[in-house]
């Protein structure tokens, strides 16, 4: 690896003073405002061996715990996880359902008052997508565009969003980063991402890259970050690793981590959040 590539890799994983960075007006930050195809080379090695050892050790606890569960207990834990993920993933996108209301909707099949039909549908779509992922685990041993489109189509059902690869421009609030707007380039980027994911030996690297890049590419008209979280979980489940509910994550910090990758192609903070959420999931579910 030459000096330039080493320097780029360092820049992608170096600590950033987040407080100082986000005090700068979004329009005045010096950023990479266009999609950068060079990120694929930066993501070939995202975890250190020490980080991978830590993740694998944590997952060993999950595998030990899940083997002890009876079928009834496992079903109960899956239901609890589904409620938490459906709530938090929707909340990150601005949904105003509470955790208790989400539980009421998914367990009692009754809609709480004070919410739009769209908010209710978003919650229900998460459950449908997660149920599909659980019953189609073998499909996600390898990732391809069709898998991503299928999960996305479940997440945006009855929400007035066009299915499949977009053909127009999208904007992301709070940043000047501009994703690709050419349908053929978007498809190329998704296919390159899938190839990179499938080449990774570590399931954690697969998940991390997929979650980052689906959000970065923004291949769909809407629902991209939801799709990234569900595809990440599909890969975890397919590779016998604990899925992530994101229940304890701070929505603002999650968005900051994504902005740092959009604008600086720096994944350090998102990696910190990912490892913390994985540890939280193993400690709080299926045990």
C-alpha cells in the first residue's frame, strides 16, 4: 500500500473533534460534497484485529445464550426485539410513536390515538420486513441488489414511495453532501458495494459496510437509512450474529456519525456506535 492510500485510510478512521466540527455552519464546512467512488478502497479494512476479536468474543456470549432458550422463550425474545427495533428505527426517522405505543400496536393489533396513518404504517412495515428476513436467512448469506430492493419495498409499502433504484435527485437535510443522481451510476455503486460486502471474511465488516454505504449511496427515493439498518440485521442473522435494535442509541449522535461519513468519508464515530450497539444487543436480548 502506497503512502497516499495509507494516508486516506488514516483519514477515514482518525478521531474527529465532533463538537467543534458540528459548531461550524453546514454551508461553511469544508466537505466532500459529491459521491466519492474512492470510499470503496477505504472500506476494504474497517476493523482492527483487536476490534474484531472483541466483537467475536461478544457474539460468543450471544451464541451461548441463545442455545439455552426454549422455543417459547426464543419466540418471546424475537417479539421483544421486533418491537424495540421497529420503534427505534422509526423514531430515528422522526416517527412520534412511543415504545409503549409500538408494543400496543404490534401485540394488540390496535392503533393508539394521536398518530398519522403513515407513522403507523412505518412501524408495521418494520415488523413485516424483519419477519421476512428471519424466514429468508439463506438469501442474505450473500448480498445483491435484489435483496436490498426487496427489503426496501417492504419498508416503504403504502407510504407513497417509489420502489427500486431512483432516477431523480435526492437531498439530505442538514448537509451539503449530494448523492449520485444518475440511475446507472447508482446501480453501479450498489453493485460495487455488494461485491465488497461479499468479499469480507468477517460478518461484522459485511454489516458495517452495508449499513454505511446504503445510507451513503441513497439508492432509493426515501427509506434509505431504514433499509440500511434492516439489511445490516439481515446479514447479522444470516451469519449467526446478534441483530441490532439500536434501542439505546441517541438519534442525534447517530445522525452526526452519518454526517461525518457523508461529508468527510470518516467512519470512526459510526464504528464506535456500531460496536457499542452490538454489545448492548447481546447484553439485553436473547439472554
